[in-house]
């Protein structure tokens, strides 16, 4: 399994993987509380699960992969 601890802020590094999808999006390294607020306002994204399931982000990822 991939080590994801360095992708998370310190408070979430030791959490079980099963809990991370419901963690706030600000648990991800580089996503500030301000960024999290803007994601919620723009796309209704509150959790890591919401971010991963967001159709616009998934579409963008698919377009990038198909273009490779």
C-alpha cells in the first residue's frame, strides 16, 4: 500500500485509512482552511470523499489521462 502520511497534515497522519474519506478537506497537505471554505462555497466540498467524488475534478482527471 502507498504511504499517504506525507499527504496529510500532522493531526491526520496516524488516522486509519478508513476514517480519512470523511476527514475535512483541510486534512490534506497544502489545503488551507481558507481553501477549504472556498471549495465548500464553490462546489459543496467538505470532506476528502467529496473532493474525490466531485464530478468536475473527475472529468478533469479523465481528460488529462486520455490526453497522455
